[in-house]
C-alpha cells in the first residue's frame, strides 16, 4: 500500500518532473527558436529607383544614391546625395551635407526582392518601396 | 513934206493898180487854162511814156504871191502793169508848183518856192521779175557824155514842198515789201548846193503800214507826226529827227512786239557817212511815255568791222507795268501769276567795241522805286520794293562783269527784307556775295505752309545773313562750298507741329558755314550758337521741357555725308533745365558740359562719343520715386562696337562719375537712400569705386573697390569679378538683398529665359543670386540687423559666386555669444532655393541661444530644460520654395552641443523622470557634463545616446522626436545608488507624455568592453558627426 502509494507518488512526481522537463524542453526549444537569426540580402537587388508615394530613392551600384520627394517640387536631377551600405540586413545611409558634415540613417531590411523593399528603423517606423526603374 | 508923201502914195497905188490890171489880163485873158492846158499835156507826152491825164492847168499869181505858179488839177499817170493793184501810178487832185524862174534864168539855180500836192494817191508796183509801173520815162537816146572828172550838184532851194492828204502804196514783190501810207501830209523845205544839203521835213499821216514778208515783218504806224531837219555837208550830216506822236504796232516773226505803242523820239544827230559815224546829242526816245535819253557816238569801222560805241543813256521812272506790257505775248507766260509794278530809272553808259566776238562795256545803274509785287507762289504781297543796283558787264567776260546791289528792300504787310552785295561771274557760274537783313513777322507766313503739315508759326525773326555762293552750288546743294554766316534773333517765337510745340521768348542764333575757327579740324563745316532766355518745348499730353538762359554751341562736319560718322562738338550751358513726361520729371540747376561725336580712331564706321558734364542740383521724380543730387560731375568716353548685337556691348563707356549729396526716395522702399558722395571710375572692363557712401534707412555704408571683367562678362567670355570693401556702422541686410535681387538670373521653367532679369527693388519673389558673378565683399560692419536678430563686429567676406551667395567665415558677436557663421544661399531656380549654414557658437548661454535661434527649440526641445553655458555647432541645409518655406523632405542637419556644469531646469518632465527613477528630492539639478549629437533628416530629429552625469546618477538619453512634436525617448540610468539599472520610455507629445519604466537599454553603452555592435555603430556615427562639425571651428 505504501509502496503503491510511493509508486503512485513517484509516478506522479515523475509525471510532474516529466511535465516540467517537457515544459522546460519546450521552453528551451521556444527560447532557442526565438533567437534572431542572421539574414543576408543581396545588395544588387537594391540598385535601382524605388518609390513610396511621392518619395523616391535611387541606389547606385557604386554605393551612392539620391533621394527626392516630388511633393516638394524636387526632381530627380535635384536629388540629394547619400552613400549606402547593406551589410546583412543592416542598411546604412549616410546623407552628405554640402555644408560639410553628414547625417547617418540606419535601417533594418525586412524584405528585399527585385520589386519590393521593406525596412524599418529603431523607432519602429517602417518603409515600403516598390522598384520603379533602374 | 506931206504933199510929197501924198503924191508918192498916189503914184505908187496907181502903179500897183496898173500892175494888178496887167497881171489879171495876163492870167485870165492871155494864159487861160484853156490855152495852157493843151501846152502842158503836149509837153508831158514828150517826157512820159505812159498815159497821162491832166484835167486843167492854170497860172496862179495871187494864191502864190509874189510868185507865179502853175496849178494842175486832176493829174494822173496811168501805167497798167500785171499784178498791180491799180493801173494808176499817180493821181493828184491838185498840184501847185512855184519856181523862182528869175534865179534859174540868171544863175541856173533851181529855187522851188512852192510845190503843193493836194489830194491823190501813188501806187508803185514792182513784180517779182523787176517789172515796175513807175518806169515811165522814155529811154535816154543821147550819147553818154565823156567821163566827167567831177559832178557837181546844181544849187537847189526848196522853199516849200507840201503834200496834203495823199495816199501812197508801194508793192515790191521782188523785195516782198508792201507799204501803204494813208492821208500823208508833209512839208519839205531845203536847200541843195554843190556840197551841202539842208532842209526840214514835217510829216503827218494817219497810217503807215509796212509788210515785209521776207522777214515776216509787219508794222503799222498810226497818227504819225514827225519832223526832220538837218544839213548834209559832204559826208557830214547834222540834223534832228523828231517824232512827236505815233502809235506803232510791230509784228516780227509772228510775234507782236508792239501793239499801238505810243512812240516819240527826238534825235539830234550828227552823222559822218564816210566813217559811218553817228553822234547823238541829248537824243530822247519814248515808248508809251517811257523816255530814254541818249548821248554819245557810234561808229562803224568798216575796215576792222568793229562798231565803236560811246553812249550814255538815262531813263527815269518807267512804270514797270508799262514795261511788262511791252513784253511780247509769247514771253508773257514768264510773268504768269506775277503782278508787279513800280518805277524803274536807269542811267549808264555803253562804251567799247562791238563785233562778232566782242561786246561793248555796259555800265548801267538801275533804280527801282515804289515797287509792288504779287506772286501766286508767294502768297504775301510785297510793297515798297526799292532797289539800287549797278550792272557792269561786257556781256562776255566774267572778270569784268558784275552786278552790285547797292540796296534792295521790300516789305510784306508785316515784314521787311533788305539785301546788298555783289553778283559776279555772270556768264559761267553766277556768284553771289550778299548781305541780307530781315525783320519777319512769322505769323503772316503761315499761309505759305501747307495745311497737311499741321504747322503754325508765330513771333518775330530778325537778323542779318551774309552769304557767298554760286548758282551751281545751290543747284547741287553744295553747302560745303558756300559761305553763310549771320545772326538771327527770335522773339516771342512759337511753332507748333501737330501736337508738338516749341516756344522761346527770345533766342539769338549765330551761325557760320563754314566755321572759320573750328575746335577740331573736322568740325569746320558749320558753326551754330543758340543763346536763349527761355525755351520750352513739348508734346501735348506727353512730354515737355524748359530751358532757361541756355547757351548751345554746335560745330559739325558735313552731316549730310551718310557714308561716314559725322564729327559733332556741342557745348551747352544753362541756368536751369526742366523736363517732364507722363509722371516723370527732372529739374537740373546749372547744367553745362560738352558732347562730341566722331568716327572711331581705329574703325571709322564706329562712332566715338565723349561727354563732359557738370551740374548743380538735380531733382527727378518718377511716379512716387524721387532722386536728388546736389552736384554731379562726369566725364564719359563712349566707344561703339557695331559688330555686337547686344546693345550693352555695342556701347563701351569709360570715364568717371562724381556725385554729391544724393537722396533717393522710392515707393518700393520704406526708407530714403542718402548718397553723401560717390566717386567712381569706369572703363569697359573695370568699374572702380573710389569713394561711395550711402545711407539706406537705418543702414549706412561706404563701399570701395573694383568690379572687373565687366565687358567680358556681358560678352559671355568671363565671370564678372569684383572685390569690394564694405564698411558700415549699421547695416540692414534685408534691404541690401532687396536692392540686388534678381540680377542676371532666370527661372529654367520660365518660357522666357530672361524673365525677371531686371533689378526690381520690390520684393516680389525670392532673392535670386546673380549668376556668372564672382564678387567678394569684405565686410566690416559694426552692427547688422536682419529681422529681430542683431550682430556686432561683423567681419568676413560676403561672396557672390556664380549664383551662390556665400558668407564665408563671418565672425560676429551677438548678445548670446561670439559666433562664426558660414552660410550659403544659392538659387538654382525660383522655387528651389538652397540654404545651408555652418554655425558655431562658443560659450553660448543656452537660454540666449534659444531666444536667438528659436528653431533650435524645435530641433532639440530638451535644451529648454538646461541652463548655463556651452558650445554649439550645427551644420544644416535645406531647400526652400519661393516663399522661403522649408521643403522638409530636403532638410538635413547635424548638430553637437557640449556643456559642463549645467543646471537642469526644474519642470514637470524632470519631476516625472525623477519620480520614476527615485531621485533624491534633495538632489541639486546640476548636470556635470553634457555632450550630445543629433541629426535632422526630413521631419525626424534623432538624438544619439549621450551621457549626462548629475549628482550620483549617470544616465544615457537617446531618442527621436518629430517636427509634429511627438516624442520617443528613452532614458537609461546606468549608474545610481540602487543596484539595479532602470530605464524610462518617454513617448507622446508635449500635451500627453507617457512615462513608463522600461529595460535599461543603454546599460553598457559607455562600457567599451561590453558594447554591442549596434552601440558601437552609434558611437562611430556620433564621433563622425562631431568631428566633421568641429573641423569647421579649427579652420
């Protein structure tokens, strides 16, 4: 009886232990599965002209580019220059001031295809572009 | 005694009675007509071959007392010849002849005491072959006598030959001469001796008609009354021909030269026939009561075939109308439209030889008085036309001939003109050397101006003109060869042409052509000097100008020569000049100067102009804009380059301008522009401001320096370069920018690329920086204002470089700090303007900084929470629209602020943070150090993580806020008394901020060994931002 009870208790404990282990395993697995993986995008896909509403970006293969917003009556020829790098999913744009100095902007790319570009910054602001030209 | 006388008288009367009875017996009983008539008829037949008729012949005594006479009645000679108008050669009603028979019987002298032919006609005819009707004498059958050594005339004394009422016809077809004399009455007496003839002839006839068809000459003389007397001694004839009354008509060649002209003459004349010499002694002749007095001699030298003349003449007060009446009809057309009258007198001489190649010398003095003239082409009638001239000519030689006009005067109803002088070279090219004076009332000449010209002229013109010209020069308009000079005074002169008018109270015009004392060798063509008390000119409802006490001196070359640029020199001076047009007006005191125009020294087809000008006070008004200058002095040298198309490039100007005490008021400017002085030199390439001072509103400045490459700039060959020194006690930058807005720029989107290229002081658009210009303005401004901002001790360069306005390293003091500013403003197009600044403020009071640059509060609102001094660097740039609104999509910036021992201002935000972070309430709000960088990108302002140390706390702050004033900040407390690291997220907007505890995001941010990759990247970027900003300060 006692043994049975012990066995029963042991079995219950085992069940609890297993349940805990299972839970720990699941939690561990879940924890492991939530770790950010390194994502790398093909930066050649980035070259070209991208549009989001009235906002345009143009990335050139040599790491330079220009941006303009037609809502402000700015044309492509009047685009403001920047340099860019895409390392893994980190897109860095450094906008060069004519007066000297620079303004860096860092974005995390979430999608880059031949026609679509999506990224966001550290403050949760997302951008979505469609390629409109080379 | 009485008895003797009584006996003598009785005896004498008895003797006479016997004598009368005896004579009566002889006449009426012995020599009765019945006895004498047959004898005469018989004798007549012996001497006359033609048929004769003698009605009766009677002896007369008492009617021819004391001589016996023979009276023949109804005498006729009839000799019909074919072609003759009549077969009667002579028909006489009564013929009485008285001959001194005693003289002839004793001395063989023929004394014709009386021959009276009363009534009858003579018809003489000769046909074309010479057959005549008067060849009635029988042929002389006696042998011709031996040649006489000398024939002597018998002595003939014609006491009286009288013809009464006899008609004479002479028709000679061989000579084509037909002469008719009607009612001829004549008396002839005279003597013929062996070597002399003397006599008197008195002729009266009602009509003489001479038709000489060979020469187409027809003459008719009516009522002729003539007396001829004289003596012929051998070759010498001396006598007098006097025609006291006659009316002559003369046709020659179909032309009626005289028509019933009353001709009279009295010719005392001596003639030597062998010498063909005629001498007139006070001879007079008149036609229609116009008398001519002649004296002198004429001799025909048959050897040399010269006619020698030595005549004087005189005529007095011939009515010109009567003279013109004598002009043949075919020449009347020359006087069509002319009505002339007056009295012509003349005297003179004709001396010298006349032959086929030589004319005698004529010296004629003409006097014309009380003349009147109306000429259809000259609507003003002339009166009191007087002339006194001398004509001296041989009708051949220019060297001898001349006309001297001693005086010629004429008057119109209100004007007068007079002239005098010489006219020479009468036969080749008439040359006039005249001095003409006139006093003209111009009003009366309006009738001569065609109505189509819409011109009226009033006032008076008087003066004198000296002229020397030839007719060929006039015909060819060769003014360059003429000599004209004179002086004309205009009084109350007023001329109107359509709506244009010119008035002068009194002006004096002196002129000379050519100019004998020209200022240059090429301006000798004409000289003119115009001196006026007052001149006004203008166009109705358009423009007007007024000159007072003006003097204009003009010299030119021949301006008619269109093949070359004329040489003109014009000097002018006047007390004042006023001019106005529409709402513009200008008034100048004492302007004087000199303008000259000449062909270019290198290219003669390019004009060269020089201007020297000085004046006193000048005032101009244009609408609401006024300008005043107390004194102007300028000297310009202007060259033309006509190969250029742009008018600015065609005219190249060199010289200087000197202005004093100028004042400009413009409606577009709220302030006056004062110009105490301006002195500048300029040439086509360089504009050099030696001295200039100006006050515009609150601004004052002195500007000196040079502007180079001006011509090259406008040619498009070079950039306009300039270097100026700008010194000012106070400068309103906004006003200065408005003054130069828009020069040389255009909007690429504009249809007209030159749109908006003119200087427009009205701020109607953005300030457009001039292009292709490189101008440096070294400024030294003690105080400058722009809006509410002020700055002192501004030193640096302001540069305009090809569309870019650059404030390069401008240092200045503001109430907040000593600052250094580099700013750039460029205007690619009107609606796309670039503005960039690089601004460094050292040791600036943060509160003052926010006051001075309120926009920084928008960029970094947290600065409001700090007090104290620090340094601030910012570089920012953006594009603006035409209204200077920021195009936020183009906004870029990077800034850095650093401070120590700052005070964190107590406020709601700080209280909330302090509460969340469990700050000690006794903690002072001091911030030991602050060093932060932030960037601006479009509407995002990113604050890079920075550390502040306050009391025993260290916190890292980072985040973003947007221009819509929404926030997303994070504060990480990385060091505090508690063993935990806290974080606070601050989100929302100013009115609704939320504060939440959060994970300490930057716990390891300032621990290099523990930093993550992202944190390292952020620090790198911060370093990059700061270093690039700080470099500017080092420079």
